[in-house]
């Protein structure tokens, strides 16, 4: 079954699952102070969420959440650099 943009709904669910899983993995790395790895995973997760967003508005919430979590990781990385302990 396809949506109005001709994209298969199964494919959209797969993309959402991939983006969610990458975001969860990024959160884990952030919690374990691997901010550079977390940031890279957030970037990839966000690029996948944007593919969903281009197909339907459902990706908006996911993209906004990823951006918020990415900003937290970025702030923590910056704080770590200021303190002189980059991981």
C-alpha cells in the first residue's frame, strides 16, 4: 500500500524503526560519554527522519526529538572540551 507520495507504508515504517534505533544507540553513547559517536549517530538518524518527513508529516516529531537530543549531546561535548576531557 502506498501513500499519496507513492511511498510504500512498509518502507516508511522501516525507515522510522531505523531512525528510532539509531537515536536510541546515540542516547546510549551519550550516556556513556562518547559524545562524538553519539553526534554521528544523531546526524545519521536525522537524515533518515528527514526522508520520512519528505514523505509524510509524521517525521516532523521524530526529527524534532532527534534535534533536541543531538543538541544535548553537543552541549555535553562542548562542556567536556572546556573541562579538558574529550572522549
